[in-house]
């Protein structure tokens, strides 16, 4: 029979005798493991975030174009009923409520399902009738993200006549 002192594992190779082999028997992650995961997530976020935010700007521009087209169709329906587009003073709200200023005789229920929307950047659309770019009709536009005339990219103006 082998004495018990000869059956022990060499130093450094001893097991704690507990599940997982961790001292103290606590299950969980080490600080190093957590830091590695955080670093990996941070690297992925820096790679993905610019693409996501770039697409948000393009989506807002596309939304503005779509809303301008929808408002243009409602303005055309208004003109068919009333013989002319709402004046600049009457504004786009004439599509939702019968104008109090020079009310048209043939105004029929709202020309929109909901109240006139703001542009995707939270500002009202600019409406001119007769238009400067379209003297026989109307000009409808949004100045884009920066809210100023001109610009490129997300700051570009969204115009009903282009």
C-alpha cells in the first residue's frame, strides 16, 4: 500500500476540490474576462455606429421627400376643388382645416388624414403660393438638417420642384 503522502498532486496542480476549480468555490467571470468582453463590444460599436448614424440622415431626407410629395398631392386636390392653391397666408393648414382668411367656397373635408406634419427635423415646411421657382403653382420645401438655405448631404434643401 502507498502511503498517503505519496499520493498527493505536486504543488500548483492541486485542485480546490470544488466545482469549476476556482478558489473559494465562487462561480462567475474574472475581471479580465469582463474587460475583454467590454473591449470587444467597444470595438464593434465604433465600427457599426458611423454606418447607423449615416443611414439615419438619409432616412430623414427620404422622409422629407415623401412628405413633400404627399403634401403636393393634397395641394393638387385642394386646387381641383377650389380653383387655386391655398395662399401663402392660408398656408398648408388649409389642407387640414377650412381657412379663416378668404375661405374657399368649395372646401371639402380635410385633404390630409392627419394634421400637417413637421419636417423630420421638427420644423414646419416652407410653403409659398404662388411659388418663386414655380410661379404657376407653389413652392414647398424643407431646409434640411441645418435649417438654412443651401447645403450638401444631410444639410441639402429638399424641394418640391426638383
